[in-house]
């Protein structure tokens, strides 16, 4: 057993504009679970998860522990006592998949100490924990993902590479927004025209990413299902969505917000970051702006954990 045994889970941009609860992109911003000690696993002993947080512990429940316990109850395999240290660079309540990352980390930790869990079971459990599959799919698979929850509760997800030359400039204002609050403002039904509008652009986005048609991204990112309803909750969103600058290929609300993500024109990331920062200067809201590459499929994952 070494202190290098760890689970690494990326942040993510959910929805990616028109792909509500279906599309996502994994980002190179990480939650890490480092295993400090694993006891002996026996059929008679169902161990507990002891968690130490590097830095300030998150508000609310411990998502890693919650997912670990959920998997243990669902899969029925006994676990050893496990002690871990959790460190994260993913901001909480920021629309960057922090909850999904914690859930996936807990599920992967359970898998690491008990044995393989199928990808389908992992996706289904993560989606059940989160209430939607998009961020969880990106956490598990990396890259640009499309996910679909079937009527029987299983989840199908597929991943492809996000164009390497397109980085994301992500602005996170200092106004935490709970996903529950952001979902509460969504309409219960939408006009057929809006549904068709989003379907067309989601398909255009899939084609644009596959063929690196960067000139299509601005239109492909447009949405009528969730971003207009959330604009009142997210400072700077209306201004950012209206941007028409050659340094920015297009803008989306990251997940439920309040982070806003701009796909930067290759080589013009600094200009794009300055433009987003300027929006928050004008509205008087503190902001952190990060330039992030996509976390591509199979770029990181679980380091096997030896069991004592």
C-alpha cells in the first residue's frame, strides 16, 4: 500500500448549450481521493469510510461517502474499513460538476476495494445519485459525452474526443447557485418550436465536434430550454451569450450555473478570458476565470488499490 494510490475525477460542463441533461464535456480540473489505509476485507465485517479533507471541508453532505455507501447497499458486497484524503480544485455549487465528481469518486472507490463494477452499473448508480446522467458520464468517460437514460433505469453513454485545439475559458462568479434552485425556475413544458430549435442545434453540435467545424459552434451552442429561464439567476449570462467577438467561438451556461463557459478561438484564449472578466467588472461581481483544456477519454482514472 502506498500513498500514491488515488482516484482522479474531472470537472465537467453539463448541457453544453442545447443538450439539456444529455451532453457534457470533461475538464482538466480535478477531485482526487488518495487512499491512506485499507483494512482487511472479510465477509463478517462491513467497514466504514473515514474521510479527511485537504483544505476546507465542503458544505453539506459528503458526496464521496454518500456514493460509497450507496454502492455498498446496491451491490451488496462487504467492504473493508477505508481511510481516504479528499482534495478538490472543483468549486462547489458552481455548475462544474462538483457533486457528480464526488459521486463518481465514491463509486470508483467502492469498485477499487471490492472488485469490478460494470460500466453500465456505474453509470446507472451515478445518474440515480445525481438525478441526471450528463455530468456523471463525463466524469466516468472523459471527453465530449452524450448520455441517455433508458426507461428501465439503465444509462447509455458514449464519449468522443473534444477538439484538442479548443480550450474552455470558464468564469465562475462569487454567487453560489444550488442546482435545485436553478432547476426550480425551468418550465414544466416547452413549445414544440423550442424543442425543435434545441434538437437541431444539438445535432449540429455533434457534427461540429466530430468534424471540427469550429465555425458552427456559435450557432450550435444556442439554447431555448434552460438558459433563458436561468438568466435572472446568473449575473452576466445575458451579456455573455450575446458576445460576438472573434476570440470566442461560442458561450454556454455551464450546467445549472453560475459558471459561464466560452469556447475560445485557438490561440486567443487570453483575449477570451479578458472579455469574460470584463463582463463581471461591469456588473461588479467578483469572479474567477480559468482557462481549461478538455479531459480527454482515458486520460486518467483509478490507480488500483491493494487490499490488505
